[in-house]
C-alpha cells in the first residue's frame, strides 16, 4: 500500500521542499496539528450555537411545497452565497417534515459561511491557509466554498470516489481543498480515503453543472479510478488535508458511535476562468473574495 507522508505542522510558517514534493507526488498533503485544538473546539461550539438557533419549522415551509424535488434543488442552487442546512437523504417526509430527530438528520451546512459569519470568516482566512494556497501555486486565491460536515454517528453516509473539480471547476483547473479534522477522523468514524498519485492518473472524469433551475452530471472521461490503490487518510483533530481538484478521494459510512465533524474550504485562482455552468454561483454584487 502506498502510504502518504505525514508532516507535523504545529509550528507551521512555510511549506518545506519535502511538503511540496509530497503534494506533487501524492496529490495530497497531510499537515498534522496545523489547527490548534482550541480553534477546532471553538468552531464546533459555534456550530452548536448555529444549530440551536436554527428553526426546523421555518425550514419546513421551504420544503412543504407540492414539488419537493424542485424546492430542494432551488435551496441548494441558491446556497452559493448563503448559510444553509442540508439533511441526509431521505430525512424529509412528503410534507417537508423531518422523519427523525434533527441531530440525526443534519448532514452539512454550506456554502458561504466564510463570507457571512465572522467566526467562520476568521477560521477560513487563517494565514496558514493563505500561505499554503500560494505555496501550492494558487497565485491569487479566492475563497469559493465552505462546508461544515457532521458525519453523524451511525448515520453519516458514504461519499463515493470523486474529484472536487467536478463541483468547483476553473479553466485551467485551480481548485484546492482544505479538509480540516475538527475531531479525530479514523477508519471507524469515516475518515477520508484517497488514491496517492491519482491526480496524475487520468483527467477530470465528470462535470456537475447547473442547467436552468436544475443540475446534471456530464461524463467527460471514462478512465476508472484505481480504487484498489485507495488508502485511508486518518487525521487526528487539528490535521489539515490539502488536495487539488483532480485528487480522487472518498469516505466510507460512519458506522461508529462517534461523530466525525470536519470543515472544508475550497479555493480557486482568480487568474482562471470560472464557467457560468458551475453549480456554485454568486450574485454579481457578492463575488468570491480572497484571503
Ligand atoms: Fe470531495
């Protein structure tokens, strides 16, 4: 098994040549301890408050229309500049009511907390992320998307192998993901898995595009992922896993009694073209912003 190098990054100031080499070879960089435990706890506590003040009743009215599929799609497609709560598949009944307790229904929050919420803004715009983005070749990084992922105990479902440029495409590709373990992520509670070197093993396979009021997937290339080469990327709390838009990765279901909260941030380079058919769009007066 091709294991991925790990770096201790408690006192991170700059990418080292070894980190650069690892990122080039593997397509992924594991930086343990980059985010202090207190910052992870702070973000979790803040999300607890957001969840406490979230009103499922209000949310329910959005989904209690006659065409629930349409209202869910619309809620998603207009979330690029907002803070929205997304449920696990199948958590809503026909009336838009939750069919399970809220904490078992919530899947993630996205996609613009980094611009809308002061706490997320500060977390997302930490200096180390800016340094890393620049060091890995994103010359003028723009923060495109933030997500808080819950991966609830015994509930959080699997995410099949994919490349993030499918969802955040620039021409040329410049998507860079920061995946932050807000608590220990292990093979039991659904840590990330990835294919070391897989970013060089074929092009972008799929596009996920917006088409009017809906979305669709377009197959670009049928080269299969070498899933037998996929390795677990367990990440102690505070680890940041950095990978590019072509790096194939996935995560398995969380079958354990422990949650696996994670924060993700995606940046693109301002010096690239961001096509209008990307699902994630901003209103003209709220463009992507830098660090
Ligand atoms: Fe992903």
